[in-house]
């Protein structure tokens, strides 16, 4: 498992009884997490006095209970990148801190390539990978179906000082975008994708990852340049095992390209416990040097 060790502005303080106790900068939040299956005493005093607690609703979704004043928006920093956070519906804050391991790897690969790198970031959310790749010197095409998320990503680019870099911000259905890029003859040296298990496109298109992952990877593989640098596929979908993700990447991405593939769990180290909390999988293909 790969896990974050240098994210000073984020900390998974403790985890027990289906909940996380987290520090986001100076803000302490309690959020539910179904992977926390153990029951141990809540010994850290911050369990009893967080800034806010997210409560799930029996009818779906949930709400934030504010204990102390929580800013409408606040920033945290990671390795020279800045991200704007805010409490959202469905317990999110606008950032998945476990992905910092992938931002770091992408940064290293881009910097060590010693050539211009053109990155496609799909299902790109609030742009963590986008700003990391821009900071490393790549040009980036950022694609997400949500107009609000693309705007948030632009704000993160401004906060990180990379808004003036070579970047395209696109609100689009990712699979439709890939097919258009194939027809245009466009190629990319690196692709990052973080597809949701379920979602809707900008025009209400229904997305189910298990049903569409094969076509998505098959089409995306056609966009990789002859000397492509890397491909990252993140998955939080429990029905897609690491073995399946690895094989799909071998079949559709690495075919005829050589290189190396590996699939790892990524996670967050729990400060108060001897465990790293699993937070999904990433399959990585790295091209031949």
C-alpha cells in the first residue's frame, strides 16, 4: 500500500466505530467511513469538540452539524499547492487527501521526463492532479462533467499559482470527449482518470463504471502518444478488484507499449492507531524510459 506521509495540513487523527476524526488545516471534522469496522474508545478529546460532524440521513445524503464556527471556504497546502475547501453534501470537503501519493508520483515522472508532457486529466473533480501536473511543468487538459467542479479547480489553480500555465478547462462527458479527440487525431503523453462508481454527465447521461470501464479504457488507450509517459486509473468502486483493474490496463493501455504496470491500495495513516486506512486503488502504467 502507498500512503501519504508528508501532508502536513491534513491528518487522520483517529478512526473508530465507522467514523473518522480529521484535521484539515486548523479545522477538525468528524465524518462517517464504512471501512472503519472496529469499535475502540474515542480517547482523543477532539472527538468531543470538533468544528463539525457529518450525519447521514436515513433517506439518503445527510447534513453537517456545526459545533464551532466553520469558515465558508478555507485553504490548505501540500508541497507548494493550495486547495480551497468547504463542507459539501455527501460528507465531502472538495479534496481526497490520499490522492497526494499520485500527485507526487506524477510530479516526479513529469520532471524526470526532460521533455514537454501533455496530460489529460478526466473526471478531474476539483483539480488536485491538474494543479500538481501544471506545477511540474506539464500542459493539462482538465475534463469534468460538473461545471461547478471545473470552476472550483480553476480557483485551486489560482491559489496554487499555476492559473497562467498551459491548461484547458472543459465541462464535458469524458467518454464523448475521448471519442472526439480520437477523431481529431489528438494525442497525450499521460492520462489520469478518477471515474466515479455512478454519476451523470452534463446532459443527464447515466454513468455506471462497471458497465463502461472497458469501453472507456479501450478508447482512451488510442489517445496515448507513441512515447507515452504514464497512465493512472483510480477506483473507489468495490466491485472492481485490483486484479481486474490491472488486467484491463494491460489489455487496453499497455498493449504494444511495453512499460510496467502495478496496482496498489492507497491510504491514509491513522495517527492514533497502527493502521493505514485503505482509500481505494490506483493502477499505474509507466512507459519505457
